[in-house]
């Protein structure tokens, strides 16, 4: 860990030195590297072959949104004011315009999930994997999902009708005597998706999967972070249930033994 920290500090120091030593626009230079200020958004500076002086590069033009100098890429927003009032007025941590940031941003009876207001439900779906990979090189995209109800909630029926958005469910079955649903889906070539989240519904129960697309790695990282938290909570709940069951079994055995005496 110390070695990694030192490496990162060393890299940052070298980057600072390199930027500080870069020649300014109009100053003398020998090669293009002499002019590079390491700022992505203002383009790549170069050394003019005519006068051997540094000249500006072409600034990065974002099709939509802004160029963020801190993360060196185009983003949809930097603050709430950058988001148009079209139903997505908030700028999220992933610098995308979203419908909500917290439950208070939604109407009564709705909760905020991954930037979208959804109807509050006592029946939620636990879906694995939580990601639909649209970046696969093979067409059409095919994927298998495992779906079950969230521990502690009621209402999940694996035999209910499945709604997987524009995806086609090519196969579905219940694993053994469990209430675990296995489905195989296929994404048609003409399928269209909006945003980074796909709502999934089995009967009255709802869930979601993240759409892995080009350029949304930051949002994917945030989803995985939230999924780890949710998984830990799920494991804790299962452990508490097992502990309670063992305790109840020991108590029943003691009561039975006591009754015999």
C-alpha cells in the first residue's frame, strides 16, 4: 500500500513538473512536447514548424454538455443549473442529469433509485448479474439472469409474467424446488434504450439492471459500489435469520427434553 501511495505521489509530482516546465503559447520550442500543458480540454498544443514557437491546439468540442478538466472527458453537467427543466433537473455525482438525488425529490409514493423516481414497492427483485452488457462484440447480445425476491419481502412469484423492456425472453425456468427464476434474454438489433438503467418486472415485483454502454464506466463504478452495499445487507439479513433459526431449534429441543422429564 505504501509503495502504491508513493507511486501515485511520484506520478503527480512528475506531472506537475512537466506542466510547470511546458513553454507557454508564443514561446520558443523545439518539439511538440515542449508546449504540452497536460490540459485535455484545451486541445493539444504543438510547436510551429514555421517559427518554432508554441501554438494552441483545437479545444475539445463536446456534442452535449461540457468538458471537465478534472477528469479529462465530456460530461452532461457540472451543476444543477446545467440541466434543462425536462424532467431531469439534478446533476448527479456521475455528472449526468437525473430525475432525483434523494427520495424527497420524488412525489409521494415514490422513491429515488439510481437517479430515477420509481413507485415504492414492498416487492423488489434481486437480479444477478446486475448488468446487461451491451458492449459485447457478438450480435445479437444474449445473457442469462438469476432473479429472486429480496429477503424479508413477500409477493415474488417466479411464475408471473416477465417484462424485460425491449429485450426478448427466450427461455425461463424455476431452479428446482426453489423460488429462484432463471431467464435467458436476447437483445434485438433494433432495440433502443434510454439512460443507463433498464427496469425489469416479474409480476408485481420490480428491479433494475445497469446498461453497460460506451462511455458510462463512471456510472458503472457507482452502481457496483451500491450493489456491494446491498449485497452485504442481504448477507447480514440471511445470517441473522440463520442465527434466529438455530436459536429457535435449540430452544425447541430444550423444551422437548424438559417435557420428557
